């Protein structure tokens, strides 16, 4: 009886314990689900408020409790993308793909992130996977097309985009992209058909309207373009973002003053803070510093010193040449928001201005990474690469702008200039022809085409084109000057003379006109008249250093060193911050054997412009010749090499410094390149020979020394060259 009772109690206890554990377990799961739901609800609410950092925190908390919930991980990935947290986005999307290897949205977004981050191989694999697993869907084809476009394979990009549209005929954005690519291929009819199709597919698409409007502007149909732009404003219901976007479109298409009027109206009518910032920045870009200052001051008075205001302070400081202050502001911007691409952009610009080329490129690439559509960053990179003759890189940066907006004038100019400089005349002409059509009243098209014809040796055609450019911009003295010089080159001096007489008659008291006259007289080989013209210019503009500087260059060409020195010192008396005069005076003094005086001028020039590679190179060479501090010489030599990496003179200087320091491994390739570029310079051949001798290549070294001594018996180092040659012959 007692045993049975005992067993009964034991069984009952076990049953209730199991029941309690079950209830407890059920209660805990229910609580977790409620907690997850609360985190998700709060996260969704933050997303609606565009508070993505707070949303991400909530979604992360939810993911911890529900690690395999794909929907929550996607929410977290979207929030991370919105605040440009690429690492978190990639991690979450990869986790979703691990849970569901065929998940369309996750693979599509992951491919896009890889593309934006420059992870080409990963993006290609994702695109091919999407096409294989979801061939009926457009996303894989779109991604593959974008990759082809980035690689410069326009035909493949168009084909892939068209395949995407076949799968989804409502893809207006893709239709616009196809139009852009056809325009880049110089097929305007096909481009228009796609823009028009995009508008007809979705007449309410602002993007389609703007794209077709851009086309109309580029085709010389501004009235039709304005209609599409006006319709885009109506479609946007006068929204701030739409009007700002349209103002920026005017800016990128070479209509800055239209953009300025639009932004002014936005600020006045909508009290738009974004518009205020953009208007201030645009005025700075246009050089209207006095008009930008009160705009920045007004924002400061509002008391909200956020990243945008600090950024504008930096832009203003940079425009006013207060570089140290500008750097402080931009560093503050990046500290406040490390993902603000514009902060990195202008830190990069400052680095380049200060001669820190590698640091500048790094900052610019970071800006592009943070914002792949950062037009200014792409432009600065393109200009940097073009200045270094890195044509493929320059074209890639320009193309990144053009594939988004084929009508972007500055990008098109850089794109064409790259082809021009590497003598790809057909492609350069195609780009410049498009500019002629796109901007029928602007001088840029005929100017660029004239430069192309000059390079091809067609002097008469170049002169006619410069004439058209000068006609479009009669107040541009530089264009008039180029026109006159082109007429001289085309052996049309009589016509040039008549033009010059008429030009001068319109402003006999204008110093700039007399400077133009001096250029003409110099080209026409009338040095006396050129001198008279420059002296008149100097008298009319006593505070301007340029006339005296140009007069000095004329005296240098005439081998009148005393007169040249006096003119340069006069230019510096007018303006001691006029860096070209310091460099030129340094060169002049050096040719007279006044090395110490020359070095003073070079150092001052580098204070004013740290990227002056002539001053840096000559100072470095002087320090080596004087057997001075080789480390200091190398410092200046590296500055010169960074600014002019393909200059044989600079390569020789830096190579010789390395040789003197005993670093043959660094010296040899530079001296080899220098000898290849300056084979008629005995000093360069001598330096190369010494490197060959050091490497044990005695026969080649002897040949180079013989060549150097045959060119001159008195060059610096000739005595050592003769001694070394004799030793090599023993």
C-alpha cells in the first residue's frame, strides 16, 4: 500500500514536473517571439523616419533572437546599405544566401553591392548565378550589363540590358541606361528611341523625362528639353528633391547659371536647406566668393553646425586659399561622418595641391567608393591620371560619369582629351563632334576640334575652328590669341594683322589686349613689336606681374639675361606670391652659375606651390651637384617625380640621387628611362653609363661614356666620365 502510494506520488510528481517544464518552455518561446516582433516593429518605424543607424540596432537585436529569419536579415541589410555600412550589408546578404542559396533578392542586392564596392570577380559570379538560377528574371542581366559597361565593352552591355528589358518590359531605368550607352557609341537615333520608349512606357517617370530632356538639349533642341524638364517638375509635384535634381542636371550639362537661378528659386520658395548648401557651393565653383560668404554666414547664424555647415566652411576656406583652415574643416567633416564622400574628396584635393599625390589619390578613391556617382571625385581623378598620361585610367573615370549622364560636358571633354593626347584621332573627333552638336553656342566644341586639327597638322582648318570659337565668346582674350596664332601657323598673317588691329582698337587701354598682341608678334617673329606691346601692357597694369613675367620670357629667348632678370624682379616686386616668376628667376640664375641664389628662388616657389616640379627637380639637382644633403635632395626629387613621373629630366635627377646614395636598384630603372628620353643630353648619358658600370656592364658603359663625350667635352661630370672611360678600356 505504501509502496503503491509512493510510486503514485513519484509518477504524479514527474508528470507535473514535465508539464511545468513544457509550460515554461512554451512561455519562453512566446516571450522571444514577442521580443523579436517589438525589435522589428521599432526598426521599421526608424526606417520610415530614415533613422537607419537606430533601425540597424533594432534589427541586429532581432537577428540575435531569430538568427535564421531571412526577412529580418534582409531588413538589416537594407538599413546597412542606406547608411553605407557595406561590411554589414555584405555579411547579412551572404548569410541569407547561405540559408537559402537561391534567394533572388539577396543575390541581386549582393551582386549590386559587390559591383559598387569594386569587387568585380564576386559581382561576375553573382550575375552568372542569377542568370543560371533565375533566367526568367532581369536582375542577373542588368548586373552583367553594368559590369560589361564598366569594362568598356559597350556592345555587350547593350545586349545584356536589352535581354533584361525582354524579360521585364516595364524597366524604365534600364531603357534609359541603354539610351545612354547608345549615345556614348555616337548612335543618337537609337539613343533617342530608347529614351522615348522609356517615357511612353511610364509617362510619369521623372528619370525618363529628364533623360529625354537631356537628349533634346544635347541634340540642339532646347525647347523640347525644357518641356520635358518642366514636366518632370510637375510630376514631382514641386518636391524639393525633384527640383534639386533638375537644378543639378542643368549644372552637369554646362548650364551653371540656369542651375544657379533654379537653386535660388528653390531656396526662396521652399526655404530649402539642401538648396541653400548647394547654392553656396555652386557660387564657390563659379568663383563668386563674395556671394557665397553671406550664404555660409546665414547657415552659421542658424546655430546648427552640422557636417553640411562645416563642409561649406571648408569649401569657402579652400576658395579663399586658406588651405590649412580648409583641411581642418574637412577633417572635422570626416570625423563627424566618415561616410561623407565630399569630405574625402576635398581632403584628396588638398593633398594633391600640397604635393601628396599618393595620399590624394587614396582619399579620392575612398570618395568614389563611398559614392560611386560622385562626379567631382571622378573628374579630379580623371584630371590626375590624364596629367600623368595614364590614359586608360583617365578614360575609365570619365566614363563612370558619362555612363550615368552622357551629356556631362566636363567628363566628355576629359574623355576626348585623353584620346587626343594618345593620338586616337577618330575617337577624339567623335567626342568633340558630339560637343559641337550638344553646345551649339559654346566655344568648347570648336576649340577642342581646333586643337585636334592642329595636332593632325591641318592648320587652316584649326584656324577656322578657333575663329568660330572666338566668335562664340568674343570677350575671351585667350581664344582670340589662339585664333591669331593659328592664322600665323596657317600662313595667313595678313588676315591676322587686320584682325589684331580691329581687336586692339576696341580697347587700347586694356593691358590684356596688348598681351595678346605680344603673343601674335612673337609668333610672327617681330620681337621688337612684341617687346613694345608688353611694355604697354605693363604700364597699363602696374600691379599685374604677368606682363613683366612675359617680357622676361621674351628677353630669355633673345638671350638678354640682365634684362630678363630685371623684368622678373619687377614682376615679383608687384607680387611676391607669383610663383612662376620665382621658378623662372631660379632657372635664369642657375644658368649664370649663381646656384645659391637660384636655390632661394626654388625654395620660395615650392612654398607657394609644393607641386612645382621644375623648382623641385632643379633644387634637388643643385643639391646633388653641390654634394649637399642627399636626403634633402631626394625629398625634393620625389616631389618632382610625383608631379611629373614621365619626365626624363626628373627621372635622371632622382636616379642620380639614388646612385649617389648607393641605391643602384632604385637608380638603374630611372636612369635607363631618362637616357631613353634624353639621348642627346651628355649628362644624362654619363649618369646612365655610371649605373651600367656599377652593374658590371663594362662594354655598354664604355659605349655610353663615348657617346656622352662625343656630344660635349665640357658638361658637368665630363672629367670623371673621361677617367672612368679610360679605366674601362684598361
